[in-house]
C-alpha cells in the first residue's frame, strides 16, 4: 500500500505544467507520509449529494484532475444516449468557493470534447437556480460546483438529472462506474474554451435565467395583502454568509414587497475565505454572530441566513429580552408547513389529495400538523433527490398534489419549479410567516410554541461522529454491522417497539414479525421506542461521519428538554461502546 501511495505521489510530481496550487500542495507533503497517504490512498467517492472533499493535490482531493474525472464520467454516460438527448446538453453553475469557477469551466471543457453542449452561468449562482436552469433550458443534466455549508477548505461536484433533482441512484451508479474506469486522471482530454465558445458548444447564461427564475419565485408568497400591510414595514436581517444568496435573494425580497430589511454588509461579500465565520452553516449559532449584532442595533424581529450555495436556510427570532433564539430546521419546517396549510384552508385552496414529503430522519411534528388538515405525509430516504422523485411521480400519476417538502438539515421546498431545497423561496415565505405572526402581536417563536401546545413538545438532536483517515470507512462500516448484528432492544429504560433496516428493506416489530419497506435500499437503521421517541443511524453520503438522530416528545418544554438530555447521554454511551468494540 505504501509503495502504491508513493508511486501515485511521484506520478503527480512528474506531471508537466501542473497548476501552481497543486505544485505547492505536493511540496508541502513531500516529507509527510501521513498526508500523502490521506491524499493518495483512496479516491473521492460519490454519495447522496455527489462528491465533496478538501481542496488540494491527490486522488482524494478536489482539484481540476478529479473534477475532470467526474465530468468525464458524466460525458461517457451521455455518450451512450441518443444524439437528440445528448445534444440537450448540461447546465453548469458554481458558488463563491476557491476554484469553483475554474472547476465549472474545466467541466465544460471535458464535456465539450465529447461534443456535449454546456450552458455555464457567467458568475456565482445558487444551487436552486441551477436546478431551475436544468428544467427551464431542458438540458439533460446539470453540474453544481459547491461544498454547500462546509468550511473553506472544501469544494464539491454535484450532478443533477433532467428533472432538476440530484441524479437518481440508477444513473448516478452508472456515472460512478464510468468515473472509476477513467483511472488515469492525466489522460482525460479537454477542448480549449475559446474553441468551444466559437463552436457554440459552451454558452454563457445569466440574467436571462435569473429573470425566469425570479418570475416563478414571485408565486411563492401566499398573502400579498399581508405583505403590503405588515411585511413592508417589518424589520429583519438577511445574510448570505459570503455566498450566492447575495446575487438574487435581495431582488426576490424587494419584488415581493419586503422593503425594510437590512443585510449584513461584511457577509454580503462573496469571499471564499468566509472570514467572519469558520462554519458558514446556518444551523450553527456562531454563523449568526454578526446578524445578531446588527439585529440588536436595528431592533430586527427576525434574522435569516442562507448557506453559501443558498439551498439551506436558518433563522433566529428576537425574544422579549432583546436576545435572539435560533430555531431548528424541524421547527422552521413545521412553522412554514402550518402556515401554508392554514392559509390554503382559509383561501379554500387546500386540495383533497394534498401531501407533504419529508426525509425519514425529519420531525414527526410535521406528520401531526399535516394529518390535522387531512394532508398525507410521504417519508422518503435522506437526500433531496428522493423528494424530487416523489414530486415527479405525483405530476406523472396525478394521484397527489405536492404541498411542501423538507429535510431536518435546514432544507425546504415550497414550489416544485425547483427540484432541490431552495433558500431563496424559503426567505420569502418565512418573511411572510413572520409578518403573519407580527400582525397578531406575536413572533415566529410564539408560532412554534403554539404548535407545541397543540401537538406536543418536540425536541431533537443529531450527533455526528467523525472518522477521518484511510480506516475511517472501515470503522463506519463496523458500527453499522454491530448494530445490525445486535439490534437495539431498549434505550434510556424504554423498549424498542419496532426497528427498520433500510438496507434490507425490512421492518421488524417487537414480536419479530417482519414487513417489507417500499423504499430504495439505503444504509440506514431506525428504531421506534414505546414513548414516541425514535432514533436513526446512517453514515453521511459526503463526509466521513456516522450520524445519530434522535427525536423525543413530551407535554412541556422543560419535560422534553430533560428527556432529550437523558436520551442523548445514553446514546453517547452507546456510541462509545460501538467505537471501542
């Protein structure tokens, strides 16, 4: 293994005309066998959201060569399609990270060598707009260069299918197999950009798609009179966290009639260093530090943040003491859902066959809210592509009407003209919901409390255990195998009433009776306990982590907080046992 790694390192060193950043990184690890092992000992893998990794030299790093390899895999797959389908081409967008534009253009140069047309945004754009562009331009696929909310050291490559959703498993698996066949990263051919531009194989897009997207975004808001009467004067803060939201979110807000918001000026600079926050992730409290300071200064009711590629959104609500309370992804989703269904019911616009779609690790509070309005819930696997697949099914079979989709990880979709989570849509609707509660002398936080009083108090936590290094995957596999071989029977003094193994598609009840699960196979385990608590375990598709999810329910905030703490303590003990076993 060490000889193989050394040979790979030397092969890279000997390549002529390497980019300066790659040469620098190779020199840095010259005498560091551990770094060489991490960079060259394995390959970046495709997961639920494409490939994502640390920038640098090596097969396990994001660089122009691994990006070309991924683009070559897509191109090789598209070469198997008929000419009419292949010639629909690929839409490409990118975020504000280091090398994002370069990676987008390198992808176009690889695809262009295969005579596949590309439509590349002229500058940074949000992930949801790339999803929209695929549908709007009727391309066969899309590429988004982004590492979403990861720290600055990362970048990523996401592939989208012709419906605008992330590429479904069948096609994604084929593309992955083609990627692996192109093992010589330096043999992948590209066509010069100027040649592609002159041949109309590489086309720039921008304001034309922006305007079409914004026209559709205008349909997201429900009560325009409410916005005119209350929302126009409501003070709130918006921050794009140095990312793509700066391009289009403000245009959307102003077009909708929200005039009294302010942006965090330092975080409206598209800066790949993310200098104001080490984790540009709206689920982390520190991402709101500058927004909180500005919010207190202008007495803003709400703080709203989108992550760098503007697909995820978080918010904080001003409390009576002037401080800000962050809402969880599940709380934001629930308050949005409750408003959508209330408003549609009041307007006589609630369909008989309405349904919401959520991931299996997202809150069951949404299930109760939907049921109270006669709306069904469809639980799908983690990954927004599965929500997109459900929407496609509804539009094809005409058996349900999509009303809302979400994942607990701060991703929401209101209108399906996009097929991925969309923070731009969500900024607009969340501002409207805040205006709705303000019109009653309340806040978004009050709205959450009202739901808890009606449906039960819900609390949740995700514990992410990291496993870096070459043996990380083996450790993660070991944990999942241990849990499969020895299923949980109780936790925190409560019995497991049923458990699901989504890899074998089997649900087992407490008596050992089994039923099949009608979902694609996935490496996920979920346990339901006798007090409405559930626990789920899954390896991350894009990071070296195993995620443990837990949700508890009780009759008061104090009770549910205490209960969650007890369960988290027991779950941490279990995790320690699994790691050391």
